[in-house]
C-alpha cells in the first residue's frame, strides 16, 4: 500500500472557543492510502491539541513509522499490519 499525507490549514466556519483558547483554523493531515490494485481510501489525521493527548506532530510521526509496513502490505492482514505499526 502507498501512504500519502497532505498537510492543510482548515479554516473553521466559526471560531471554536473554550476556556483556554479560541481556534479559527486547524492544521491537519489528509491521509490517502492506495492498494496495489488501485483501491483508494481517504481519512484525516486531526488531533485537537488541548483535548487529545497527541499533537499533530505525534500523529504524523506515528504514520511515518507505518510507511514501511504499509509498503509491504497487501491490505488484507489487518491484525498483522496493526501490530507492525503499533
């Protein structure tokens, strides 16, 4: 499988306001996985800092660690792939 990640700044329609901050835009990663037969899946890497334990950098590093196992995967053995990425 092939992993691609595109970083974008997603502007919010209205600011997200909490007791600690006001967020007008979020930095996130658009994730694209493509199998050898051309099947494509899309997702996002979008932790909300201050609420999620991980930062976007943490999530991107973890996805980077999965590049090698993904490149050797046919996408069928989900448990083995998850173990390799853990």
